[in-house]
């Protein structure tokens, strides 16, 4: 068997030149999976992180502050906010942001 015929067999699912079995050939393709619902809080966290990574520090800080107004008890959120404050050179505000 030559390399071209072998490639055809492998790619097209042919067995020794015969088409795929009728049962497999009639199976409809699977429906695409439904996208998972995204938690609005997680979406806003992603937005704030992306803004920070893009260097849009003031916008990112504002996004974090808005999140903190609604989710003061989220330690991960406070830590991300404090890290951004440190990166922005606002060291005096970073400590209190974590300790709240």
C-alpha cells in the first residue's frame, strides 16, 4: 500500500477501499456544546485583570473599586487590588486594601 492510499485510509476512515460502515455514516454530527454560564462576578474580575494587563491602570483600579463595593469580603479580590496598587506605586494604599 502506497503512502497516498494509506493517508486516504487514515483520513477518510476507509478500510481497504470500502466506505465507512453505514451505521457510522448515518450518525448525525454531535451538536456543539452549550457555552457554560459565566458568573458575573468572575466576568468583572477578568475585565479588571485584563485592563491591568493592558496597562490601563486607572480603569483597572476603578473596576476593582466597583467590585470591592459589592464584594468586600472576597480576599482574592482584595489581594488582586492590592497587587495592582503596588504595581501602580501606591504602596500606602496597598496594605489597608488587604487588611479590611
